[in-house]
């Protein structure tokens, strides 16, 4: 990571949140609850917080075809809002190919 990007990795801890207004996931109740439950992890602001997101789609553009593709993408949430949703900070970690929709079962070892 470049020094230019590294300086932004602690933004989530140093920004001033406005009560009742959420501009970043660090303003959420879930983030604050995680900080309470895991104080050792949250004590170091450089520890990387990632979002895991997925969305399956049919590769042949036909819902009748029984084949699907599920990309799993990681997003770095340490960065400011204007940076964390840019493509350069989204990482394709896995692609699950399958004969049918996975739903909530993304255990790739059972396929």
C-alpha cells in the first residue's frame, strides 16, 4: 500500500460523527458494538475492517439455464466514504460457479 493511501487507513477512528447521521459504517451501532465486544482489535485503528459482499447472477442471461456465478468481493472500510467504494479498493476474493443458486449457503466445499 502506498504512503498516500496508508494515511487514510485510520480515518474511521479520527472523523467526527454527527449524532443521528450515518455517513460511514463506523457511525453505525453494529460498528460500535463490535468495538465494545472486541476491545483488543478496536484499540489499534490500523487493523483492517472488511466488508464481504456477494451477488449471484446467471451467466447466460436466461433464468431457465440452471447455471450461476457468485463473485465474493471484499471492501476496505477503514478508508473515508469517498475512497472505500471506489473500484481500486474492492477486491474480488472468490468466484463460486455452480449449477444452481447458492442462496445463503456459500460453503464452497459442499458443492
